[in-house]
């Protein structure tokens, strides 16, 4: 009976997109983390992988809030999740200046720690934790960042 319940739950999630919209503020990041955890837990993904996804999405949204929206909470961020073809896909959509994190070089970690730098590791963390990252800029000011984890 439990297997049937889990299969029913899984089939109801497959290919279904869910979305949350938040005001662009670090105060709302917990809503994004909870949303991603709820969606990933619904398909029985290992907790370690769920944590990698959550951290990556949190870092991506933080970058939008800090660097694109410059902490202006009148802006919004849409976060959409989907599970299809054995991939957990999170797409972050927002308005503002284009910044493609896939083009950002990974810093020299020895130099980074030698100089006691703080911050700036979110993008390398996303690249390491996720299987694929895609950025799209739609003129004049719409952007989407898609984070994909193969399950």
C-alpha cells in the first residue's frame, strides 16, 4: 500500500511546474528554501542532494537580490520547480540587468584564502552542486537562470 501511495504521489509531481514569487529581499530567502525543500522532498530525493539544490537556489536568489536588484524589495523574483526526465529543475526569473553566472571564472582558491577574502563563492558553489546551469536574457530586461540536478 505504501508503494502505491508513493507512486501515486510521484506521478502527480512528474512534469508539474510549481512556482513561488517573492519580493526581492534576503528576508524572503527562507520562503524559497522551504519551497525547494518541499518540492524536492515530494519526489523522495536524498537529503544531501536536496541540500545542494537548496544552497544553489539560495545563492542564485541572493545574487539577484544583492547585485541586480541592489536590495530594492519593490522587485520580484519568480522561482519555479519541475521534475521531469529524472531531472529536478529550478528556474529563477527576474527583471533587471543581465549577468550570466555561467561565464564567471572560478577563483583561484589558494589566492582566495591567502588574501582572507569574504564572499564571492556562490557561483562556484552552484557550478559544483548542480549538473547544469543555463542563463537566458530576453531584451530589454528579463532574465532566467535555470539550475538542473540529475536525479
